[in-house]
C-alpha cells in the first residue's frame, strides 16, 4: 500500500466514484505518494506544516491503479525512493481514507480512524 496526503476539503468535494487528481498534478505531472505512516507524517510536517485546514491520507492499493506507478529517487533525503503515480488515482484503488491529526501548532501527529 502507498499513501497520498490530500486536503480534506478537496477530497470530500471530489465527485464520488471518479478518479482523483490533486491540485498540483498539472504542475508536477504526477501524484506524490509515500510508503508508510511515519514517512507520511515526516513529509506532511516538512512540506505542509504551514498549510491551513484539515488533511486526509488516502491508502492506495497499487495493484488497483490503471495509471503508471514509478518509484523514484528522493531529492530531499527523507527516503531513498518515493512512489509517484503518473495519472489519476482510480476510485477503486483507494482502500481507506484516514484523517491526519494535527497538534494546535499545526504539526501532523498521527491518524484517525478510517472513514
């Protein structure tokens, strides 16, 4: 399984049953993902700690993706390789959606129960 961090508002308003694309997809050309909860929190705190609002973690089954998945070198040293999805995240590939918990200072601290 791989994980994708999404703004909760965008995810909740995305049309149900349709493939998901994050706002940054057009600029980046792929969907950023991670592998494992600890790495997800490290990435969230490094890149989204100042971001307002709630976030969710999408748990994605790579075997259910129709878009290409590539494991590519990290440019920031957080991990040797990161999973990148070159296309939309199929609705059928999303196995769970968990709220990402935040401390009052905005730091990401863990995950809530799957919704």
